[in-house]
């Protein structure tokens, strides 16, 4: 452990964390970014068409963010954070390799996607298997696709897909959708969408790309796209330990300035209740910018 | 007037409106964008260093947004909107040239900057005169600069500048800052910042770039940068006419999903109370994305 006390430690290096770093650099905060994988989960996206002005792979877009942070000489430490403690006015952050101290912290650890844990899921990820209808629906024009899940988000994914695809099956393990009633009616009325209840996807198969799935009922579906909409788990265990309030959906409750209930701790990106819980690169980046300004304002007060 | 009813009419073509258009296109909403100047006020910025991943002029960055919208074949009409009426479930939008109809509307008209209306203000805009300390402070490393205005935003601009500049004068027409008390104390304690009260800037002069200003007290200041932080006026007259609730600061009050109190009307960008009222390209773009999703959800219900 060194004696350096950073103005700001950003935990997580996805769109929220990197944008917070860009803004913090411009406020000349002594900032450190720590994340297990630089760029975050976005880097696995094969093509992103809704980051304004730059259509590219997730990796390419995040590379531009990382370069931007590096141009401002903000250090990025590739490491896991194990624990965050508050000691008086300081935050002590334990990583696998080091212990660092900061006046303020921005938490941007994002969410861990829930998986089906079935054969073919990883193999066809980005090759027919997707986790974001808003992002990828356009690639399935006139194709047959399926959505896994029965939540409101799943039903909405089916609706987004019905703007592009030829047919959409919703595969759900229970007997009825748990989406909001108005949306269930819209789904019922949509001739392109059909629900297959009491069923689970057992296997995903294909060649170079996905060609079909097998259900646990024995039913086989010939489809070119499978949208897995079974939610994700915000990575909030450390936040909880620090005494930070979480929502029913296990996200960090944030105020308009991205502050949390613990003074000095801010949060941004998919991990928060912000942006109407619409998880996109642009919403995460925006929250990161707002959090950095708030951290700047607080560090001014602390000094 | 044609019989076409658009799913969505976006009024304003800055970062918020163009991002809303990108998202709306991906939801396959029949969308029309109407704005008096494509790209919005951002296009006047000489260098933008905080749009993640792409450092360029305002014009260059907004060109990438416009191209993105055009790639999705969303029409952009360069025109002023004169009036918006609600007739039953439809919105009738009167432009200078046409009358168009929509099921939903997103308002992204932004703000009109307040001006000092003094000689040199326009001439040195982007050549020493700036309206965004967060954006431009870095260009004034070790320089002498001044901030005009006594609000909390003005004081914060001075603090941001003190991270870079050699000296900062706050020029304010009244006898004391009206920033929040804690910030006033920080300003008092900051050796780089000095307040000049009961004074107005009367004239801005320079050569190729700004070299100084003259105050109405006769005082002359040799400075290289002048940050005009006297606020802006949200362009909300039409919104008010439509019955939309405004905040004390004359911004459109928005909910988390960017909806307003009038069903079918959403808002995004500098014109709203969203994003903690931090006006940046990235926050405006984020609000545009959220508003487009909300408009999509509502049009599904209306059909």
C-alpha cells in the first residue's frame, strides 16, 4: 500500500467507468481506474449500431474509449477488486495485487449476464445468440427467431424483433407471460409472435451460425436468432457490504447526481437504477460523466 | 398537409434529437426529424474532447451523428417548428413549410445561450470566448482567464478552470456570489481565484485570439480566456403552449422515461430537467435514446 490518496477511484472499465475517467481527467482529479476486463461486457458485441456516430464492433468502440482515457494519462489497472472499506473519510480498495486509497469512488461494475448453461450457448454467441434486441434486431430482417424468457423485457424484445423478423417464438418455462398486462395483450394480438409455454431450450445447434434449438419438450425449432432475455445480476455484493442501498432488482439506488446513500460513493452504468434502467453504451457513458462531475464537486469540498 | 401519420416526430436535430432518431430507426418507427439547424448548437464548438472515443470539432462529431441517421433513412427536415397542437390522440406540428402529424413527439429544442451583447463576443467565440468550462478548461493551461457570472454554475466553472489556468477572475455584476455557500467558501479559499464584483464586461478585444477585456468600471484585464457563464434560456415556449409542465429554471419536467405530463410528448437534452441538468453531448444523447424507447413503447399501445 502506498501513501498516495487518489481523488477518485473508478471501479469497472466499461463505457461508464471509462467515460467517468475522461471527465475526471478534465477536472484534473488524480484518478485510478481498476477493472478486470478493459472495455467491459460490451467488447463481446459483434456489431454495435447504436453508439451515435460510429458503427463498429464492441471491441473497436471500446478501444476508442480506452485510447481517449490513455491520452489523458489516467492509469488503468487490470485487476479484480476484492473489497472496499470506508475508514473515516477515506476509501480503502483491496485488489488482487494492491491496496489503494481514494477520497471518492465511482462503482461501475455492471451486471453479470444470467446464462442458460446449455450446449451451443457460448459457441453461437454473436453468431445468432444475442442478449440485446434493441442492438441486434436489425440483423434478423425476415428471419425466424426466438426469445427466451417471460418478463416484460422479454416481451418487449419480441416486439422490437417483430419490427424486423418474419416470425418470433417466445419460449418461457412458465404457463403465462409475466409482462405487464397491456403488453401481454399486444403480444397476443401480434400475428408474428407465438408463445411456447412450459418449455426450456435444451440445446442450441448450428453450423457456422445458429440454425435451430431443441426444447426440453422434444420440440425442434428452425431459427436463425435466439435472444436470451433472462436478465442479469448486478455485481453489487461489494456495494452491499459497504452499506449501499440496493433496489428490488439488486441495482444501486442513485440520486440524480449519481450519488448513493454513502457519502463519497457514486455509481454509474448498468449497475444503477439510473437511465430508467435502459442499459446501453450511451446511457452508461452519460451516467459516468455525471458521476465524475459529482465526484469533482465533492473532492473540492473535502480539501 | 399529407395524410401520413408518423409514429414519431422529433423536434430539434442536436445530439438528443439525432440519437433519438437512431434509436427510433432501430425500432422501425416511422420517424421525422425537424430542426432549424442540423447538429444543434454543438456545431459551433471548436474542439470537443469529452465525447468518448472521438476528439474532433463540434461540426465533425455532429456530422457523424447526421450520417448515422441518414444511413437509417430517417428524413431530416431543415425547418423551424412554429406550433404543436394536440388533437385527440394526434399531434399536429406546424413548420414554416408544412403541417405534419404524429402519434408521439420528442422535444429536443435545447437552449438559447444568453449573450452579453458586447463588442468582440461573436468575433472571439471559440477563439478565447467559451461557454463550457468542462469542455474547454484544458486549453487554458497556465493562462489567465475570467468567468462572467455569479451563479453556482459560474463558481464551478471557476473551480474547473483553477485545475488548469494560472489565474481566474470572476466578474459579477452584483456585490456577492449567489453560488451555494460551501462553494463560495471554496472560492474564497482558492488562491488562484479572485472576484471582481459590481462590474460588467463592456468590451472584448484581441488580435487573432482574445487578449483582454474592458470592464464598465474602466478596469482592463489581460486575459486569454473568457468563460461566459450567464446561463441559457430553454426553448420551451411551444411546450408551455401545449400544456407541458416546466421547472423553476424553465426546463421541461421529465420522468425517468423522459415522458412529460402530456401523454405522447417526451423530451430529451438540454431542454429537460434530466441528467442532473448537466448539459453535455453524452447526456443529451442518452436522454434521446431513452425517449425513443419510451415513444416506441407508447406507439405499440396506440396501435
